[in-house]
């Protein structure tokens, strides 16, 4: 990716081949301000449509995504380098499901709810809690999933009645632009959704204009976004880094565990925030597990995506990430790790590549066991027992996701409660993300704050409003002026009687 400041455009290159995909504008602060003004003007009308009116357009968009699946997959593959299947399963499928889900669930999650009280002063009154959209939401998305983790965050924000300005990664902007076209074709009012293409300065301008920001990306950038949001006293939701552990106990189904390790360490070339990034295996099955995983990873076909079934693993997407992966592998080998599979950039003539890689004899002195690698690597460590595995899994600045494999599901769940991770799966990995009813987010600062999915995944785009209505009432309440000793005594006696009753 190169930026030409003279023409205020960004040239986007296909990471698998190095070829030019196209160019997009590099919007400055003035252009972002204009988008925000249009969004503020359009938002009240969008909110006024209500849940039912908005759902009509959201469901049209659900169908649009499936009708344009081939175009979406081609666009995603071109600008990310991922395989056809990675784009179809984790992006197109997610997007279509999300439009239907939020159209259906928004009224249930955000509708008025009745509140009961025991407070004497408001007895007999009607108490309710409800949610209102914040206004204009800024979504700053990552390059690894331009539909799911970038555009996808705009869907519940729109369902809640907000206008949205989406700033996609400058590496992968075309998926967002294509989806913006889809929203327009499905009847979304002009100005309600806008794509602000550009570099980091464009993202900073978005934070300066919106009423709430949703950011997905690195922990380092997330800190800057949080600080900028705090300076403006606006809410921010951040999904940041992960170093997600997989624990394989001695009683596990070794074949299932090996399949999950090989697949979810290399899916999307390892560029998934909840991918399997490190593996701890109990000693009795360690050798068998390593042998099975190594054979599966060695058999993977890596190359330029060329339609369904053409390759198993595509390229990396972001040039600096190749250097991170290479550095982590080199550091591990220098400290005594052994490479069983891969370990190099490979023999591709162009593009951003690193081979699917398996390492053993690893420990926590190595970067690859402690820092987010975000590449197709799987370091596997032998442990004596489950307690050691839990201790090592928790020895991390990150706490996004974790998995445990065991035939004893009850024991697995008990161990999972000891893991410092926002999401834990037993005999599965990553698929929890597809359950949109299930909240997803970090358990440690390095993995961010806030949740996506579930009720929390849409209420974060709202301000909560409380409402109290008095239907039957006196003209003059007992506690009002003027104060008299007699009336105060009566009031205190009543309060004492009430509170004694409540404590019994």
C-alpha cells in the first residue's frame, strides 16, 4: 500500500500478487466533517422509522448479500489474499446472518422494560427503562476481516437507529465501499451510512466527529483511540489483541483436537483475533498430537486464491505483519525451539507470504508464546497436567479467547472458569463467534473493553433513558415543604416501618 499525498488518493495492492486493486480517496478532516454533518442531518429520520421500518431495509440487505455473494467474495479475496472459503464462511455468511439477527433482535434488546421498586416515595408510579441511539457512531475497522470485523460493527449500530461513519483499513477499503452500494440499493436513506476511506489521520478525524467509537485493531492503536475518546468524553468500545491458548488434556479426542489446532491456527492465514495462537498439551498424548498436527499442516496447499477449492491457505494481508511473524519464529528458534513444518516466507514470486508453521520445544521466554503473532504459526508446548496448562494459558497480557479439549465436558467447563479469557470453548474453537446471541470481548486490558454480539453488542450504541410516570397521586406529597415536626415524625415512622419490613 502506498499513499500519494499530491492527489490525495491511496493505491491498494493485492497482497497475494502485488497487483494494483484500485485507488480510493484519502479523506482529510474537512471531508470527514462534511460526512458527519450529513449523518447528523439524516439520523433523526432514520431513528423515526422505528425498529420495524429499519428492519425492512436490514432484511433487504440480508438478501442483497447472498445475491451478490460472488462479487463480495471476489472483492474480499482480491484485497485480503484470503481463500474463497475463508471469505465465504467467515465474511459473507456472517454479514448476511448479522443483518437478519439485528433486524429481529433489536426491538427485544432495546425496547422498553418495566422496573419494579420498593422505594416508598415512588410507590404506585410507573417506572421504565429504555434505550435511545447515541446519534452518529464511528466504526474504525481492521484489515483482516473487512466485512465481519469492520462493516459488521455498523450493522447493530444502524439497527439501533444511529447514523454510521465507517473508516475501513486503508489496506482493504473496497469491501466496505461495495457494501455501501448495497445499502443504497436496498433503500437506506442518503447520509445514514458513509465510508471514510483514508489513513490513520482519517480515523483520528472520525473520532473527533462522532458520538461513540467502535475500534477493532492493535492494542497500541486502541490505546490512542481510547485516549482520544476520553478527551471528548464519548464512549468507546475496543476489540484489541489476542494470544489465544488451546489446552489439550490427556483424555481428549486427539484427532478432533488436532484438526481444530491445524485449522484454526492457519484459517485466514492465522490473521484472526481469536485464532489458536499457542497450544498446551498434556504429556501422555503430546507426541501423538504433535505428529497429527504436523502432518495436517504440512499437507496444506498455500497459494494465490483462484476460486473454490483452489488453495487451503492464502497470503498475509498487511506487509508489516509478515515481518512480525518472521521475527517471532526467528526468536523462538534462536531460543531453542524446533521447526517441524514451515518457518519461512516461501517461494512465492510476489505478495505477502509466510508458510504454515509448527514449532515445538517452546517456552514462555519466547515472543511467539507471549506476543500476538497474527500469522499461520502454531507453537506446541508439553505440560505435566491441567494445572500447569491453566497457569501458562493465563500468563499473558491478553485474554480474548481460549479452548479446552477433553472428553470430560464437566471438567472442561470447570477448568474453563479458571481461564482469564472473555470466551471459552470446550471441544471447539472460534465457532462461538458465529453465535450472535453470545457476547464476545476481552477479559484483560490488552484485549480491549466492551462487547460485540448479544444484548451488549447493541446497547453500547445507545444511551439508556429512565422514565417515571405518575398516574394516581396527591396534589401535595407528604415529604414536600413546608416541613413540620409532626409531619417529619410521621414520615420517619413510616420509613422505619417500611425498612424494618424489608430487612426481615
